[in-house]
C-alpha cells in the first residue's frame, strides 16, 4: 500500500490523505499509522490491496419510516374563571361599592348581595355588563354589614351565558347615618267651630311627615301642655286635622301641633307650631266653693285637721300664758249654726290651765273645740272655737264605672267618661273632689304609692272635679269625669273642710288609679331595607315599624309585647270568583282601621293564621313575618274551552291594637303589601 504526498516535521506527523486532515498530536510513528488506519476504516473508505479487486464495504439497511403519531384527544370544555380580587372600594351611609378584576373573554358578570355570610337570604341578582367590574348596592341602613359575591359569564350572547363558580363572599359596612334633619314645623294652625266641649283644628301638611302630635293647655298660671284628644282618641293623627274633644265649656284653650316623620332615620320630629287660641261655648264651671264658716280663729289663730280617726286642733303660743279648752260632740255639742257655741260656764276645772297648744280628739265626729287664754278676770280672753270632722272613710268612695269602654273581643273604643259613686259627706262642711291625672309615663300613682304626705300633696295639686257645701248629711253621691284622655290613670281624692281647717284627702280603699282605654296605636309602616322580596324564592319577608316614642296614648317599652298589643295579620288573594261565573275577577275587600276586628276576616278568602314575631322597645315595635307566595292557578279570563289561568298575587295587611288589662284601643292597619307569584325559572 503506497501513501503519497507525505511530509514530516520535528513536532510530529502532519499528513494529508485523500485531501482530509487529521490532528494526532506527538505520537510515535507506529501508533500514528495504526490510528490513521482505524480512522479510515471507521469512515467507511475503501482501501485496495496491491493487485487485488476492491470489495465494497458492508452497509446498514435503511429502517422503515415510523407511523404518524395518534391525534391528541379533544380537551374537556371548561367554564370561565371566577373573578378575582373582589374588594370594597367605596361606601356611604346607605351604600357599599364592590370591585373585582376583569376576566378575559367575559361578556358580563352576575353579583349577589346578602345580609348574611352564607347567602341564605339574597336580594335579586345584579347584572353587570363588561367591561364594567364594579357594583354599588344602595338603599341600605347606616352601620349595616352586607356581603357580596360575583361570577363571570362567557358565551356568544348575553342571553346564553356560561357562568363561572361564585367568588368567595366579601363583607362591607356602610358608614354612620347622617344626622336626622328636623321637619319643618306645621304652619297655618287654625282653631274654629267650637262647641261646649270640642274645637276643630287644622293645619298645613308638612313634607315627609307621617303623623302629627297635637297638644292643648287650659287656663291658669300653673297649667301645663298636655295631649289633646282628637275625636275622643289619640293625640297623634295621620291627617292635618283634629277635633279636640273632652274640653270644658266656656274655657279658653291654647293648641299647638308638631310633625313626626315616617322615616325616623333621615328626619326627626319638628318643633312646635305657633299656638292657636279658642274658647269653647257655654258657661264655665263654678270655682271651688268657699268653705263654710266653721268657727273663729280668734286671737289664737286656731286651726284644725283630721284623719279618718282623729281630729287635731292647734293654736298659737302666747308668752306667759296658759290655756283653758273644752271639746264638745254628740248631744253635748251646740248647733253648728250657733253664733255663740262657747258661751256660758263650759270650761271645767279639769281642762283648765294647760300649757300645750294642741288637742286631739278620737271619740266622735263632728266635734267642737273652744279654747281661751287663762285669765280669771276676763273669761273671754282670746276665746276661739272651731268645728272639726273625721276624714271620710276610704270605703265611702266607690270604684269608678267606665262608660264607653269595650272588652277585648270588640274592635275597641275610647273611654268617654269615668263615674265614681257611693260617696258620703258630712253636713255643715264643704266638700271638694280633685282628680290626680297620671299620664302613665310617670307612674305617680300605683296600688301602694304615694302614701302619707306625698299623697296629700298629689291630691292638693290635682284637677278640681267638683265642690259644694251642705248643711245635712249626704250619702251615695256620684261624680263623673268627662274630660278623659286615652291610656291615662285617674285617681279621685275627697276631703271636707271649713274656714279653719280640712280633713286629709281620702282616695278609694284600693288606693289605685283607674286607667282609660289606650288610644289608637301608630300605623305600622314597612321597613323596606329590612324586608326581603326575592321572587326567586317561595316566600317574601316583611318587616314593619310601629313608632311609639312620641305617642303618650299607647304602651311603650315596659312589659312584654302581648301585655300591651294585639296583632292580626290578614292575607287574601287579590281577586276571587264571588259571583260564581268561573272567573276570578272580583276584587277582595281589604281591612280598614274601622273593620280590622270584624269577624268577616276570620273566614275564607281571608287567612289570619300567620302571626308576626314582635319585639317591644322604648322606641316602638318591630313586627316581622314571612308570607308564602301563591302556587295555585285559577281562571282569570279566556273562554270555557280555552281559559286563561293565572297565579294571583296575595295581599297582606297587618292590624294592631293597643290594650291595657281589659281595656283596648281602636285598631290601626298598615298599608296593603303585594306578594307576587314566584318568578318562573329561566
């Protein structure tokens, strides 16, 4: 084998073979040749021996081509991603704004608001069109916590969206409610058309007022403003007029009125209007009778007082003097009209020369005390005398009879008058009857209090009912009080007197005031923010407020709800087939304040089986009830062969009546609320 074109240098071999170069480094010659031969064979080169045929190098067969890979399976369809980063971005006293990150490809979003974190009770859904990514929920209460969640929707149209899962709910809270704005005071108050016991009042309507409170005050320096009685009932009215009743004939009265808001969060009660003055027709009642002459105080300033068992006389102390006195009663007593009842030698030695300036007598009544300063030379020095009498027995004042008061089974009427009977008074004295008026909120008079001096002061400050004088014993007297207010306690006080003294005031043996029936309860008003009307559910929840804070004629926050109020919910369909023509097209009569208690509402088509839950506080009542939606289709039109069937709405009214013991006030009814059928599934 010959190799041509070979050169060698001193650093190693550098040979060219067939135009190819090989770098071997500094190897000995034999190793160099062996390496070269190996490289040539590995490269598949043909090397012919001298004088021999060239033999082709063996070759590797070409492998068959691999089959194409199987196609990947179609991916399972997936919904859009749920919105991320849901958060509260703004709030006011009645709204909360939630914002979330946009979802790629979303045509819109659906949001849900709830007052609980479990989203058990949700409001109707909110639909937000892309690219918008926020929702404001309004008409909320101040300092209220709410929850919101959202999901995204993708698809070819808004009518057929594929929704993602709901995001996690995020809570938010409204801010403090703004300070309530006082309503404007009513203007144009007019008092006219007076009768002996009524005056007609009217005034201009006030924006945002729900009711009006009317007050009156009679003559006298110590007279105070008190509740008027509008048409014999409450002093809180819905309209802009009031016929003030129960007034005294021939008497001047001042009247005033103020507005009470229906929305007690946004507005507060107004100030009082300017006063209007009117005088009732007729003649004013007589003033208290002047006490009869019952003696002379003389130079000793003699006075007397008494309880039911003891008469006590007192007189002034004169320096250096002692006293003679004598007490005469029964057959030993002179005539009460005698001009000289202490004449003659009536002072026995046994009662002479006393230093005390008082004397008690418990034997009989009435009794006469004669007293003088002791002076042997002047048997009439400072001679004074006074007739006294025991206070009436408590049993002499019978229990009051109430006129015009209905039992609990009735619809309720105002108490028109109170009559006390069986009153006995002693001849020869004046008698006086006062009435303590307790406006219930003060609880000044109970079964056991006040007693002693407190009761005497309360009776003395009471309202004069009647006074007269008599020279003979009077038994079985009656006295009637007609100027009564709703839900007010009255206690009769009786005493006898003359010009030198008076008995203690005496009240009925029970020492208990008598209450008139409560007035009309305020009208229940729907609390829109707390009521829930989600037509995707099978029922609707209502919440009503009954504000009683400004109403003095109904019970307030004491006791339990059932002690003081009766509530009746009346539910009925909007229409019935009362004419039996097969079509439900006859309107159903709705209850009014005058008809709530009627038994007609206890039978078909009326349903009174739902009893609202109630809570009583000093601010008023809160009533809540859940009313199922109707699910029954009835014929409302069409023909006999092709009828039109409809699920009718239900109408809800709530009636409320105040009560105190067996006394009940007039009913009041809320506005009618409509419970529509459940929304059909989409």
